[in-house]
C-alpha cells in the first residue's frame, strides 16, 4: 500500500487540528464538565475523557480522576450513592440516556453541591458501556426548588390550620346564635302569646299588632335556623353521610336541579375535621354547578373503599373549559383542590360521558381499619391534578 502524498497528509492533519480546535472551543465554553465514562464488563470504571471543567465542578484535577476513577463515587454523599449506582445500571441495561441528580462533598471548599449528569450510553465490543455526557452544578436551582417546596408545604399547613380555626369559629357562632338568640326569641314568642290571650276581644288594631309581632318572631326564628345551618349544619355531628343527605335535599329544593345521593356505608371512617373539609368541598362543588353549569341533573356518590374515601360529584351541564380552570379568579376550584391536598388527597376534574363535569376527590383513610380490612398502605400526599391549583 503506497503512502499518502505529503501534501494530502498535511491537509488531513490541518483538518484534524481544525476539528480538535473547534471541539476544544465548544467544550471550554460549555458550563460544567464534559466527560466520557466507561463501565467495564468486570465492574471497573474509567474516565477516558474529562474536560477542564473537572476542577471547578468536583474540586479535583482531571489528572487525579483519570488516575483514580473510583474517587468519583466517593465524592457522592452516602445517602445518594445507591440512586447513582441504580440509575447507572438501569441505563447500561436498557441503553437509555442516563439522567441523575444528587449531592457531592467538595473537600476543596468543604461544601455540599448538587450536581446533575446527563449522558448517552454506547455498548462497546467487549461488553463494556461508554457514556458521553455533561455534568453541571445545579445547587442554586435545587436550593430554590427545595425552598419553594418548603414554602408551599408551610402555606398548605397554614391554609389547613386557617380552615380548622374557621370551622371551630363557625361552630361556636352557630351554637351561640341557635342557643342564645333562639332561646330569647322563644321567650318573646311565649310572652306575645300571653299578651294575645289577655287581649282577646280587645281592639282589633292591638290584636293585629300582636299577630304581626308573633309572625315577625317566627320569621326571625326561621332566619336564625337558616343562618346556623349555613354556618355549620348540626347534622355534621351525626356524620358526613347524614350531612350530605341533608345538603343534597336542600340543593335539590333550592335550585330545582334533580340531585341524587348515594353512600356505600353509613360510617365513612373519617375524623371530624376530615369529614367537615370533605363536606365543604361538596358544598363548593354544588355551588359551582348552581352558578355556572346549566345542569338539570346532579349525582353525589360517597364511598368508603379499602384505603380511601371517594367522593364523586357529577353533573350533565356545560362542562369546565381549560380557560375557566386557569382564570386567576377561579378560587372555588383552587380552594377545593387545596382542601383536598391538605387532607392528603387528590382532586381531579374530568368530562362526564354525555357532557358535563365529574369532580372526583380521593382521601386516604388514616383510621384504624376494621378486622375485615387489610392495613392501609403507606401514607402519600398526591399532587392534585387540577390546573387551577397551580
């Protein structure tokens, strides 16, 4: 085989140098560490290529990591090592891209850093896998993300606490109105009846006055009864099923919308605060239907399941547009979602078959299950799947 002509050889070298210079320029302007990593068939690892970003990101010169590649695993905090190794094995097995984030201890700065690595695997002939990728410092964004999550959790706690206090205050006011004012009005009614008896056969104008006062007292007693019920239905003390049965009948009567209610158990297995919060979500959903849905039929279904309590409120109305869900003023939807989340549950909105909307709430049952029930799974707080809550 003849040697390449000298000029052709020179132009190839020049072209190669140009490609190398271009690669070096791109890498040196890439934030983070550009690298190649190999997992050998015997389980050993190596870094065939490490860019100059190695020292800035890991606090280790590239030459040191080349010489002792196992030092990278030692940098990772012990709590995060298992997830690093698992994600590496999963990527090697499936040959999917490897995306991992975790914490490293940088000895040089005596500090913990969050890093993210993204790389693409390639199988090698000897059973090894090589990844080409990039590592970046994500400490600032990660800390911001954790702070946002922490702030959200604190806000949710505050919101749940505010709701509890509000319910306690409503209960107190409802009882005071009912007991104090109700008692006084009953006494006034009795006094008016005594006066009316004494005025029997007296001037018709006076008799008219006592009848008017008696009627006014009756109307006021009705108003007090209604206000007390609005503040907190006394039936809630008898349980969620009784309270929802009453609410559905009231809704049917007041709106003229045919509304049905069903429950698979009388005892739903929620504590008083949870039952009240779920009742308020149902009230809000019914208010929304009355205001916006143009529905003629509504169904409210409550069910105690093995690990959850499920409440489904369906209507045959106009449905909720995506635009309506994300309106800044859609506090009704947000409030419902927030209450559900505070209960460790989820709220989902979906389209009902044949038009309309289904509001579905699932709440984890934390109560001790009865002997026929399996013990509940570990408690999880799911995100609500409703755009208005964002």
